[in-house]
C-alpha cells in the first residue's frame, strides 16, 4: 500500500517539500512549519497496486489559531525509524525520519561507526527517507538521522541487522552401496544466524545411536545393513527458514555372479611362461575368492600370486 494526501481536491506534492512529509509506515501527514496558505481540507488516499484500487478517507480541515505566532524552536523528531530493524539479505530497507521545527529543519544521514554511506544508498535532503536497496552483510550497523536548524540539532539512532535464510553450499547425493560398506554423507548450508542441522529417514527423525553417527551436517554409518535403505533428508534451519536436501540410500545384497565377467575356460601359455586368470564376480558384499587346481586347494606362494583362500 502507498499513502498520499489530497489538498483541496489536488494531490499534495510532498517529495520535494522540506516542510511536508507523508509517512509510508503510518500514513500520517506532517507539516514542519504551518504557513497561512496551508489552510484548507486534507484527505488521506490509500492505494493498492495489487488491487488496483484507491480508497479515500473523510476530509480533515486545517485552520490557524488566532492567538499569535509561534517563535523559533529546535528540531523535534516526530517520525523516527525503529531502534532495531531486521532485514533479509537481498531485500530493500526504507528508514523514515522527519522533524518539526522553526526554522524548518534539514535532514541528513550518517553511519554511527564512522563508515561512509554506501554509494547505492539513496537519500533526499528534502524529505526524511533513507533507502537501502539489495541489503548485504556490510550494510549492517548503526544509522543516524540528524535534524538541524539554527536553534539546535536532534538525532535519531537505530541498528540495522541483516539476516539470511539458509542456502545450500553442499547437498547429499543418491548412494547405491553394498552390504557392509560404509556411508558418509555431508551437507553444508550458509545463513545468518548459522543454520542448525538434523536428519530424517523416510520422514522420521534420525538420531545418533550405536550404528549411526550424526554430528552437525554429517551422517556416518560405518557398516551398512539392508534396513538402512531408504529416503534420507538433511535439514538445515535457522529462525527465518528451513530447507531440505533429499537423497536415496540403496543397500544392495547379491550372491556372486560371473555372468558379467566370466572366467576364461581356456588359457594357453608356454612352458616357463606366466599366466593371469581373472576372477572378478559381481557380488554384494564383495566376494571372498579362493582357487583350486582339480581337488587341490591353492595357497599363495611364489608360484600362485593369490591371497590365502578361506577354508572350505
């Protein structure tokens, strides 16, 4: 919504007028120093861009008192931005500040820490608005509005805090592992305040136990079993948002199978030569391999470069 005021049936131009200010936070109209030509009827108009509609309130009459002219006095800040403002990273912030006084006060802005205002910051000395577009972390800090005239100055201060909802730096990926293998997953997210992590398995909370080790954004299962298969989610959250990273874990168990890598039925070699006979069955978990020559169990030695086979 936006607020404007109608003066005697014509829209009041306040943007370039040091005396007059319309707060977009409250809709109030302020006159820093009333002049005779300000007498008339004022009507508040509220516009909604989304609804494409404008609503007007009843007119309010402004008259002058006949008991004299008010003398000069120092600025009195009537519109002040909050002492604490929280803004999301990437959003825009508008700080309002306007003062009454005679002579009409001038408005200026500065940072309390002595750093200059960022070049992207827009402010107009004729009205009390400071606009900070695309807020970044370096915009966080204390801001001051200084209202001054020949009678003195008045200062309003406020702190801007920049927060950021969680965003993923590292997500978990699908894993297809063998029975008894080890799983290690890690997810990382940035945000302000720093996100905390939790884990879900098939939609249910997952906690550390004897077999499952969870710490911050890591999940470690040293020895998988079939019951570990499922849909896992790493959850990162701070008070501004919660995000999820999803991955499937499939634990595979399969008996040894030579169909993909069959053992050669015949190997030809010269007397005194060397020969390698491959034995690479598909299996989950990894198969233990042993060799026989006829009925004789072969053991690793200088002639047979195989590991000691398991007993049969």
